[in-house]
């Protein structure tokens, strides 16, 4: 291990550079997947928009899953993360600029597949880079900083949809430029990105045996929560439109931004409570239960106030769950020189839901509406809470 890597593990500057880069990664996909892509599909598909968005989400998730594992593994094999992150950043940002020029749905899906591959060329090695440089004693702090990434992505979505700020074609370019502005500081000022094949000196604090035994239940619980989160991630705009047609893309982006910015400090508070009480899993169980309650409220909502309240409870709970869950994942996954590959495999909890969710949507929404979909998602979140309910501290 190089001295530069050891220094990165103890230099707080790396934590902030990395958190900024991770925020840039969120900016690279959040505005596109939540606002820009649904609006584009709505324009091209018309009344068949839900079906076509489901198809693009399904195929894009397959490409993302395979690419994340592939490029994480390639960064392990080549021994470097920086080159893969830089190449993926440039390619994904460039591909974004092509979307406004696509006028047919077939080429749109093909371009989405290429964009997902380029995006995960950046995301896979970038995720492993933190594991290389951040010792266990700082992973809680890192998790708190990473909690601000979703809020940054939502803020970018709200910014690019401000009326009069940019024409629709320029919105895609703005997303790419903002992502590059956040990731480039790590590429230029961070450590070399060489792969660490053993733990940092002074950081060999072994994960608790009980936490290792919990990894399967944690994996399943995250999968269930992510299915619910993925559905709202893709169809929030359409659902708000069914509640009140005044919910345009700008209003949707601002609501999402508010939820994510409130979730970040809440995640920090919940994480500190868990550390003081030595109960790292308890906040996950509580958050999953609150997510189920929020989804139930959304299923019953008939007006904009109830809809926003239900979504805010759901959004706060799931973002707290995912942020704290990610911090625990870095501690329990194997650290054997194949960190990029291992994180890619665990990342299936983030991408597989996008394979499951379109089928649920196509089965439930045409017959039962979004209320039926949210009722099923509430049940899945409740099961996630049950999976973590009996967890013991030791």
C-alpha cells in the first residue's frame, strides 16, 4: 500500500472531496431519471407513457447491474480507480447531451443502455475508492457525509427545471456540467486511486460477528425498501399528476429536493443516536416501518396535501434507511482485493428493484391504480422492518 493511500485514510480532506464526488454522481442521474427522462418519454409515448417508462427502467436496470459489477471488477484487476471514474464521467455526461435529439422511442432505449453503462463505469470504481482509502473508524462519518448526495441530486433537478432558466435541450447539458464540477476535484486533488489490497494501518477494527451474521437479512431488507423507493423514483411525477394536474415537473422536483434535504440531517442524528446506544440496526427497523406508514398514507391520499404529507414521510424514512444501511455495508463486505466486484454484487440491491418494479407497475397500475401499487409497496417495507426487528446487539 502506498503512503498516499495511508494518508488519504487519515486526511479529512479526502472525506469531503469524496463526498462532493459522490454528490456529483447523484447529480449525474437523479435529475435525469426523476424528471428529464419521464418528461421525454411522456412527450414521445403520449398516453402509453407508463408502459414505455417501465420498459426503459427495466432494460436500464439490467445494463446498470452488469456494468457496475464489470467495471468494479476491472478497476480491481487493473489496480486503479481514477481512470475508470474519469472515463465514465466524460462518457455519461456526453451521452446526456444526445437525449434531446432523439425523436423515437427505440433509439431512446438504446441510448439509455449506453448511458447506464457509462454511468456505472464511474459509479462502480468510485464506490470502491472509498473502501480503499477510508478506515473503519471513519466510515460512520463518511456515511453521514454521503447522506447529502441524494439532496444534491434533487437540488440539481429543481435547478434545471426552474422556469426560464434553460430550454429543455440545455437542461441535459446542465446536468452533465454540474456532475463534472463535483467529481473533478477528487480526480485532480485526491489520492492516486490505486487499489488497496489490505486494510489501512490502524484501521483493522474487525466488524462485530453479529453484524456479519446479519448481512443476508440486511441485504433482503434493503432490497425490499429499494423496490418501494425505485417505484417512487420513476413514477412520482406521474402519480402527482393523477392527484392534481398542477403538479408539473418543477413542483415535483422542488418537493423531492425538500424531502432529501430534510433527510440528510435526520440521518446524521439517527446515526449518532445509534452509535451512542450501540444499536446500529434499530434506526433501520424504525425507518422501514415509517416508510410503510407513509406508503399507506399515499395509497389513501385523495388531495394534494395528503399526497405531499405521505410522500414526505416515506421519502424521509427511506433516505435515512439507505444512508445508514450503506455505512454498515462498508464494514461487513469482504475486503480481499476484489472490493469493486463485491460492491458491484451488493449493488444489486439497488438495481434489481428496477427489474421487479416495472412488472409490479404494469400489473397493478392499469387495474388498481397507484393506490394498489402503494399498498403492495407498504407491505414490502413492513416485511423489511420485520426482518430487522429481532436483531440483537451482540
